[in-house]
C-alpha cells in the first residue's frame, strides 16, 4: 500500500512539474512578446521624435489613405453626376432650339412686329404654349382637335374601304399600333393576323398549341377581344378558353397564359403608357394584370352580370360596361368605384375621352350616350344612331345595336359601329356629341379603331355579331376594312 501511494504521489508530482513547465514556457513566450512589443513601441516613439526634430512630413496611415480614396471616389462620382446633369441640360437646350427653329420656319413670312424684342417675345410665348399643349396631351389632360379637320360633314358618305382578306370566320377584334403601321386582328376561327397598313400584307400568328405541341387545344380558342401595348411590344388576346394570352410582337410568339377568370374573356385594355392590363369577363369581374412580371394583381367586384366592355386612359381609372345596365368607373388606387346607370339596356361598348373623365357608351337599344364622372346620368343621349332597332326584319334587330366604339386617343374624334352598313363619326364637344359623316361598310362592325392622326379608320367585319349568332348578313366576306378619312387644314 505504501509503494502504491508513493507511485501515485510521484505521478501527481510529475504532472504538476509538467504543467509548471508548460506555464513557464507560456509565461516566457508572453514575456518575450511583451518585451518585443515594448521595444517596437520605443522604436516608433524614437522615430517619431527624430522625424519631428528633422522637420520631415508624416507618412499617411492606412485609414487616411482609405479616406483619401473615398474622397477621390466621391469627387469622381460627383463629377460624373455633374456631367450627366450637364448632358441633360444640353439635351433640353438642343430640343428647345429645334422647336424654336421649327416655329420660325412655320411662321416665316409673317410680320408680327417691327421691334425685334416683341418678335422674340412672341416666339417664346408660342414655344411655351406648344410645349405645354404637348405635355397636357401626353398626360391625357387636353384633347387634340381632330374633329374639325375631318372634311366629311353630317349627311355625307365617305369612299369605299380597302378590304383585307384572310380570316375564315367573323372578325371580332382589331388593334392598331401607335405608329399606325400595323394592325392585329382576331376572329372566331382562332386565327390571329398581323397586317401591314400600307401594303395590306397579312402574316398569321402560330396556333396557340404549336408552342407546346398540344393538338387538343391548338387553334380551338374562339377569340373575342385583343389589345396592344402603347410601345407595340405586347399583344393581349382573350376568348372562349377563359384565359388571357400575351404575345411578343417582335417574334410573334406566345409568351404566357394568365389564368384567373371563370368564364369567357370579353374585353381587354392596356393603361396608356404602361404595361398594366385590365380584363373583363362574363364572370362579372374585372381583373388587373402586370404584363412585365406576368402576374395577377387584383380583382374588381361590383357588376351583377356579364362585363362586356372596358377601356382605360392615362389614369388608373378604367371604365367598364355590363349587361346589368351600368357603367362603372374604377378608382383603383382608392379601392372604390362609381356606378352610372344607363337605363334598361345592356352596355356592350365603351370608349374613353380625356383620360377617363368622360366617355361614351352604346348597347342593344341603339342609343349613344355621353358620360362624365361628375354626373350619375348621361350628359347626352343620341337615340337610334344606326337606325331604329324595330325597323329591321324579325331576327335582325341586332343590326341596329351599337357593337363597337372607339376614340382617337387623346383627341375629340370618335366612331361607332353597328350592322346597318355604316360607321358613323362623331366630334366630342365640351358637353355634347356632334355628328359628322359616315363610312360605308357591309356586315357587322364588331371592332373599330381610329388612327391617332385621324387619317384612317380600321374595323373588323363579320357575317355575325361578335358575341353571338343572333343574325347573319349574307354575302359578307369576313375581313379587315380600312377607310381613309378626308382631312382639311383646321386653320
């Protein structure tokens, strides 16, 4: 037992010695580090005193160098921003000079005043007025006066249209690009065409099922509506498959299918200047989509029956018409709506003036109504503008209905289409509509669009109405009609 205790004690003493050696070594190393650190501090102090005595400049530290670099970078960025500001200012000056020179060329030969200062003041005022007017027109606050330039007074009939053939069934929708070079049409046979306005050449889009080789859905959609974006990049189509389809107009390829409606999509409208899309459906709802993100945004509830039409201006305030005999103006940012009751008729078509503050509507009673958001009832009602509905033969009463409406965007010129053989033109005044001339066409005018310049009208013609088969006009070939509008100088 004693030997064992000695061994244990000896082992413990050995362990203690080892630990003491380790601690000594660590202390020794710590001491060496402390000595070295103190020596380095003494050396740096001596060098600093020596530099101060000799008058040498201090070397910059790493922090000072970083600050100098950040200052240099900041000054460079400020210089770049100043260059950008100068570039933008130079651009504005250049555009202003171009406008001024254009005005001088237009007003060349007119003697306003013998005094140069008065003449310069007049030029500056005219330039400011021109710029202000263009800014208001681009925002939808002011209308361009196109109606006074139409050389087709009431009672006169224009020339026969140019007809573009290619569709095998009634054309239900047309869309016109803002550059007035391209027309896009849809029909009940499931075909989508691109037409060149000048040459009349048509190019058919690929069938809807060609992209995924789905033979069950290929070409079986009965298109009812379409809409084109302001920049001509996207085309939206809708119809019997309850979906909204987006097409890339640069490649003429199908991009995405937007699904949310529970019934046929009857109307589409892009908000001016954006890729925000509004869709109306027979499920009594209006839905909002973002084409850029290819996503659903919101659903607008309120209509008690099928929503047949929709249109939108610059503001986020679309106007819709329904078979519940009402128009509704949707204040999307405020999440509210205004209800306008149109009597006992279905509202099948709407078209917006002045960014949504005023609009026109038409339906199965044949009456054309002018609305303003300040009144719950129409400001003006023009009755039987395409002939009395009762005057047509039994079964053809729908030929007197108003099937389509359009406004030349940002102007006071409007058009209405029916099945009585004419497209009627209208001038929008402050509180009323003034009738202009008519354009001859044979068949149902299921869609109509006016060129922004007012030079021509494009319409989709069919043997049958857009939303049904209540009547059929024999001898009509389905296609696109392009009417040239005679214009005169408004001055």
